[in-house]
C-alpha cells in the first residue's frame, strides 16, 4: 500500500537528502538523531539495484523517475503538511499535485514483478484542514484536485478489474445559507439577514464565533447584539486579510443563530 500524506522533517540534526544524485542538507525535528530517509535508502540498497528505487522531494525529481526500472519510491515534498493546491509552489522545484503523485504511484505499482494487483490509498487530506480553518474556497479547490486524481486513476486502470472507493472519515458543518440569487458567486456575499448582518453564500454551522452551549444557557441575560457585532468585526478583519492573500471572501463563521 502506498499512501500520500503529510510528512515532518526527519531529524533534529542536519541530514542529507538525495535529490537526483546530489546530497542536499536539510534540517529536521526528530529528537532521537535518526535519519529515516537514509535508513530507507540503506534498506532498499540491500534489496534492489541502484536504479530500482528512488527518493524524491520535488516535482522535477518525481518526473525524472525511470518508471520502467523503478520498483520502490519514497516522496517527501514538504517539511510539514503539503501546501494547499492553490498555494503550492508549482515550479519544477516545488510540490507535485495530488494527481501527479497518484499517477506516479500507479506507474510504480504496475511495475512490480509478478504483479497480481495492488491496493492504493490516496488521501486528499487538506480538504479537511481547509474546512477546519473555515476556508471554503480552498476546500473546494482541494476537492476538485481530489476529483482530478480519481479521474486520472480511472484513465490509467482497467475498469473491469478496478474497484474505486471514495469516502471520508467525517464531515463538516458547511451549508448553503439563506437565499442567494441565481448566479451569485458560491464563495461570495449574499447580502444581509433580517438583523442587518452580512453573510456569505456558504457558511459553517460551527467554528470560531459560534455560541457555546454555556453561552446559550445564559442567553436570557446574554447581550447577543453586542456579541454578534464583536464577532462580525473579527470576521471582517479576517476577510480583509485573506481576500488579499487567497483572492477569496472567506466563508462566514461569525453569524450567531
């Protein structure tokens, strides 16, 4: 099984990662002094010929793989979580897309001696991260990229011999809120509610800005108007910052029901 997911740095001391035949110094966060990249390379060296395995850490090195020979591949493309698809470095020295990694994995798995089939797990893990932070626009782009990865896998594998399963471990409280007009941007503002509070087409039912259970229990004496105004101020400040960075109006998380 190959799983594409996040990977931290591998050592607190300086290590050398092999990139297209060159050793590049990198800093890690491990406290036990181990270099897992070098351990992986050493273990593969004992079993495979030098051109039958590869470690890569950029889009260019991934594309330089000889898939007619490579049988084992390790790819680590970021010191922590891989970047959102809309924000990642798309240069040759940057991070590959989920689709590119999926294609690479399938090409490696199909190249195994005596291949009798395989199980491949591809994780679009940053969809969840974007939702947790209330970035619906980024979450939608991550979902689109996940769909592209599935489409590419379907193009590469025989339909009569392949089972595709797409699922999630949990959902998020994202809703299409209010009554947006036809053609209203899915990531834009709708207008104002009955209290004159602006809201977006998409909205999270929970998140920073929502009333806690304790606050609702005190609602008889709780100044909801002041609370709402304070939360909307925070939301608008966030909107100004993020719209400049990601070119989106972030989904409202501050509307008090």
